[in-house]
C-alpha cells in the first residue's frame, strides 16, 4: 500500500493502532492506546486515555484536547525533523507547568492532563518542535524552554540545569537533593524540604535552601542566596553576592567580590572574605569576621539583638555600637574598650590595650605584652603568654597571668591571682592596694575577720604595697617586697627575700623568720648610712627583743621584731644584709657590720623647749604660711641634732590621743611650715602643739595659737538706673535696682526683679510680688536691718526688696504683702514674729483684715524645702518638710519636728521637745538651752553636738532614768534627755560630739550602763560623715544670720 491510510477505523476494544509507510491519520479510542505512525507525515490523535504516541520518521503531528489524560510522545530525535503538537481546544495561557522530570519534558494542561515528551532533554538541541494552540498562537522550542522547570520528587534527587541559553528553574521538593545550576545560564534553584546541597553556575543565580540544613554555593556571578529555614551554610563564591541566612543558626561566607551578608534570626557567622563587604547580623548571637574594607551593622539594640561578637584587626569600642564581644585578628597592636554589658574581649598576637566596661567581663590577652583593665564589675582577666599588665578594677576579679613577667593590680581584698606556671616561666609582680584579710564565717554565713592575712599568691615573686595596704606576707619563692608610706607589717616567709623601705615610709615592722641558709636583705632607699641609727629595744611591755633602725630628723622607723630571739631548729629572725641607697650611691652592710653599729640608749637625753612661737593671725579665704624656727625645740644629744617634728591640735579625742590638724591645714615636718587657707567655718581661735621627738621617741611640745578673723559682708548698694513706672496709685519696678516712692494715698507696689527699695508715706498699702515669685520663695527669709524689713527671693542678695523704716514709723508700714501666685501676709504677723509692738494708726479701723488661716497665728509656720525656720519668744511648734531644714526655737518651750530630710534642731532657751524624724539629724545644744528632750525615732545617723560645753562637763553627769538617758551639764541647770535610749534600736541611734574635742558613742554609753541593747548603727565613720554634712549645712544657714544688724525669721 502506497496510499496513506485515511482515518483508519478502530473498534472500541483496539489498543494497538499502527500506520504504515504513508502519511497516516491514526485515532485512538477511550482505551490506553499505543499509536505507531511509522514512516510518513502522520497525524496521531490519542483521544481519551493514557496513550503512547510514536510518530516514527517524517513530520508528525500530535493532536490533544482537554480530558485526553496523560499521553506520551516518542520521537527519535527532535532536532532532525519537525514535529508538531496541536491543542484543538486549549489556548496558550491555559498551559500549566512545563517541567523536566529526569530527561523527559512534561507539559501540564487542563485539570489532570499532561503530555510527556520522552527523552526530550537528550534530543532537543536545535529542536524543530512547534506547539499550536486554539487561539492560533504558536510556541517553538525557545518559547518552551523559557517556561521549563526542573523538578525533583520525594527521593534524594540529583538535578542539573541543562538549559545553556535559558533560565534554569530547579525545584528539589522533598528529600536531601543535590541541585546544580547550569554553568552558563541564569539559575533559580529551590531546595524545598530536606537538607539540600545546591550549586549555582557562572551567571547571576537566585538560590533558596528551603527547609532543613542546606548548603548553598553561589559560584560565579552576582548571586542571591537565601538559607530560609534551618542551620544553613551559604558560600557566595565569585561576584558581588547577597547572602541571607534567614531563620536558623547560619554560616555565611562571601568569598570574592563586594558581598552583602544578612544573618537574619538565629546565631549566625558572617565572614565577607575578599572585597568590600557589608555584614548585617540581625537577631541572635552573631559572629562577624571583618577586614579593613568591610562595613558591619548589628541592627539589634545591644542585648535585644543577641550577644554579638566581632573579629577585627583594628581598634574597637564596644560602647559605640551593638556588639558585646570582640576578638582581635592579626598581630597588630590594638585597643578594645568594653561597655555596660558582660563583654568577652580576646586579644591577638600583638601588644594590645584591653579595657572592660561596667559589666562582669572576660578578657583574654593571648600572646603579646598586653595591658588589661577590667574596670567595674566582677571580671576575669587572662593574660596568656607575654609580659602582661592586669588590673581588675572595682569588683571581685580573677586575674590569670600565664607565661611571661606579669604585673597585677589588686584593689579588692577578694581579688584572686592565678599563676599556673612555676617560677621559671617569668617573674611576676603584685601591686596590692588593700590588705587581704583572712575570714571565717559565723553561724549565719556572715564573714568575720580573723586578724590573719593571706600570703602572696603562689608562683608570684614580687609584692608592692600601695594606697591603704599595710600588711605584706611573702611566699616560698625569693620575694622582693616594696613597702609604702603606711605603718607596714611584713613577713617575707621562706626564700631569699628583699624588703625595700623608702624614705617617708613611716614606722614599719618586719618579721624575718627564715632558715639560716636563706639570705634576706633590707634595702633602704632615700637614706644613707650616716642618717641611720641602730637601736636595740628591750624590756618592752610586749616582751619583744627588737632591733630598730631610726632616721635622724624624721618620724621614719624600721623595727625588726624579735630580731635577737634565739635560733630554733635552724631558723632565726635575723636580717642578713642591709643596704642604703641615696643619690645613686649604695652602701651595703653585712649582718656583723650593722650589728656592730647598734647604739645603747642608756645615756639618751629627752628634747626640751627652747623658745615659744608667737601667736599667729589669719583671715578667712586668705592663704597663710608660717615657718617655725628650727631651734624651737632642741636636744643635747649630737645624734639628735635634727629632731622629728609634728603638729597636732591641742585637744584630745575620745581615745585620749591628740587630734590631727583640720583638713584645710597642712604641716611640712621637713621645713616646719604650716600652710592653709581658712574657710568660713574656721573663724575664731585654734590652739596647736608643736612636737619635737628624738630617736628614742621622747618628745617635747609647745603651744601655738592661731586666731582667724571672720569675713565682712557687703550690703547691697541701692541704684536706680531706670525710673519706676507709676500708673495711678500703682508703682511698678523696672526689673533693675529701683527706688519706689509712695504717697499718702493707698499705693500698690509691684516687685518683679532686682534690688528695690520702697519708701512709703502713709495710706493702706500693698506690696505685690509678680514675675512668678511664690510665697515659699520669700516667706522663708525675712530680715530686719535697723528699722528696715528686707524680703529676699530664695535668699538672694541680688533679688530683694527693702521696706524702709518698716519698724520705725506707722506711715512707712506696708500693710499687706501679696503674691500673684497665691498667698499673703499682713504687717501685724511680721511685727509679732520679730517681737515688735504693732504701731497704732489714726485710721486703724480702715486697716485690712487679718490674713487667711493658712498663714495666721493658729497655724504652724511651715515654709518650704531646705528652710531655716525660727520661732519667736512664745511656745511654738515648728515643722520641717521633706527637705534639709534648720528649726530654731527661741525663749519659749518649743516643739521642733524635723520630719523627713537631714535636719538641724536648735531648741534655744526654754525646755524644748526635739523630734528629728527620718534622715541624719543634728541636735545642737549650748549653754543656757535649758532642759530639752530628744525623741530620736525615724532612724538615720543622728548626732548631738555640744558647742561651748566640754566632754568633761557632760561625762560627769550621765544618768539613767527608767529607759531614758539624761546628760547633765555640770556647773549649770542645763540637761538633755534622750527618750527611750536604753530600749536600743533607732532610739539609741545617736552619737555625741563636742566642738572642743571628744565624742561618746551609743555603744560606749550602753556598755557603761551594762545594757544588752544595741543601736541600729554602730559604725562611727557613718556618724562622723553625717556630722560633717550637718555642720556644713548649718554654716550655709548661718551665712544668712551673720550680716551686721540683721535678724532672720
């Protein structure tokens, strides 16, 4: 048969339908047919069912309609001859996915229909396929490839994008897939579920890892890599790539090119590699590896964005960004500064300067000679190799030196130094600023000092005492111990030790108990041998047989305790060598040489007063400098031609010792010069004793008197640069320094600012304070100068108004003082407060009524915060506020209640009741104050201050009455009762001090009467600090009361 078979009929049961050598038209039925066209230009119509259509040789056409099912086309080679797919009732925009499934191309259309082009991937180069649609549109091979997607299945697929000239879209779906993009074309690759490994090509690819832990390689081109979910590894490769980790703990490495790395959520690792990269961490604990070309940004605000670490080869300040940890790269010398969080700082191999911040920091020095400062917080410092400097700062710190010659700063007695390596790994030094007491604990777990001290840390060779440290113990190594200017106690323990004493070091005690084989050296710096005396001190109350080294003309002294004790089991207390170094010259004495110089004290003579210094005069705020004569005190002994001088107050403290100079004075014993600038509170007379002491601690002293004149107070000068403004009977100031003159009419004066003077001539007048001035700002400071009344705003001498002759003439009275902000006071109240008789006026009936009850006689006088409130001669009740007040009674039997704040209560004459309230209060008592009672509730560091009454006057009159303590002043009827003192607690929370020296604590008073009670506070330092503050506050109030001719209310 040479003619084609036209519409070859088939039965409903046929499955196999074959053409022949001509151009056949083969139609399938509803079964799953197999149609074979063989040679010729055939037309194959499978119809419904899942058909297999084999065209054979020739230009074949395959027809499909909706509902045809899943059909398969088999062509030997799509590039050899044209093939046509024809959709009879499907338009082009109804085509679904076009995917590669393995080597097969699958075209989806309709709901469940698809065409499978078998092995199309292997036979499609330059394919001549066309696809026609019912809308007359046609797709060719290039169009088809632009829509194709490579799709995996549920297994672990290996898929490679093979479209060199088209976009390769690859979807791995489920399974742990290996997906490779086309080397030349652009790839869009999606891993889907599973832990996938994905490679881009050389073009600009977009890669998404999907779920689980994926590995993404961008390779060449400017790629975009998204980790999506899971802990992903993203490797940019060549090109300017964008890497986004998204969720999970991701690792991002940019490699070459100017990359952008975005960590997203999770604890991410970001390293840009070569190029100028941008690193953005996001939330989570991120780690950045950056170089000098990179830009880095941690978006989370401090710990809100996680605990982030940067690795960098440059100086870095953690306080200026949102990183919490820094690691230095390379071997350069860099600086790192911490912030307020708990930082981790790690050095590189260089000589770094590392400083922690306010948190509990961990700092690693590594190799190099590093300077490490912990700053605040409880820090851990690890120097690593190299000669490191470690200073923990405040807090309880742990310092670890490592190899090298390390230097430690210890400023907290609970600081710890750890040297893991033996002595041959370096020579280490501890600079100790505080004694390291040894503690036990009571039954409640509270630490208790035992009186013992810790020895020098293991494997540390040298110890230097600084600041307040007074006690030094060595260890078993050969120690060098350098002392400070405190009165030190030293026990170097075993080893060949050297103890360095420096001029001005005070009076030190050394115990040198060591084996006879050891060689201990005392090195004295700043003195030469000619200035030293070696004295054996025996028959002391302590039963110690000592060697003392004293220095002429100074208070310095070294005591070698038990030096002459007998040897025991090969141990003695002898020093083997003493050296003197001064001016670059060193003199060395062996044990036998310095023992030969020991001096006998039997023929020593005590010093004596040769002349008495003249009285000294000084003035407030003016510097004084007085030098005493060298021969004021003399000694006949030649070795005491230069005595040791000191200057003390002539008064003694509670311990019986002469008190030191006030802080504003300084005495130089080497030049006998007294210098200082007297402050305001120093006005009056001071008495000192100038002491001269010989080498055997015998002294003579003479009195020195100093009188300090008080400073004068300048009165403000009235000026009138501008004329006040008068509108009718209202006269307003100009805010300058004005004089406001009234008439016989009823005038209203308005004050706003400056130094004003009001001169009135009669009438019922009113003074109004404007400009926002309140009653409280003026009412707390009323002053009388002669017959004038002065009103000050906040106590200021540059903002005040003077009412001339207010107390001298009825016509000069301003009847009412008002405030625009509210409140007023009338002249009668002011007269009564100053104890003045109210003047009678001819038109008395026309005077304004009394003021409202909030400021009338029936109300307590409470003014404002930080006030000085003074009563009149009647029995008053004065109340403080929440500020620091001074309440002062006068002649009446007053009740003074300080309320809150640090208050000063001055009862005055009369039998007063004083209530301190909360805060650190001061009860002031002097001669003639009568019989006052203190109710000391409310807690705080409270003080009683006797001025003009001595310790002895009160100490003889201590009486217990029920639970009250009565302090009687001998030689008078004055007495002070402290209510419920013997109940303890806050009632006993009080310290008694005297202006002329001495004090009594509550603990001493309770012990004197054998009471088992205790006060709330027992630390004397707290009471002394509170007393200093109160006296200073009292001086501030005093400045308002010492102006010539004035009285303050």
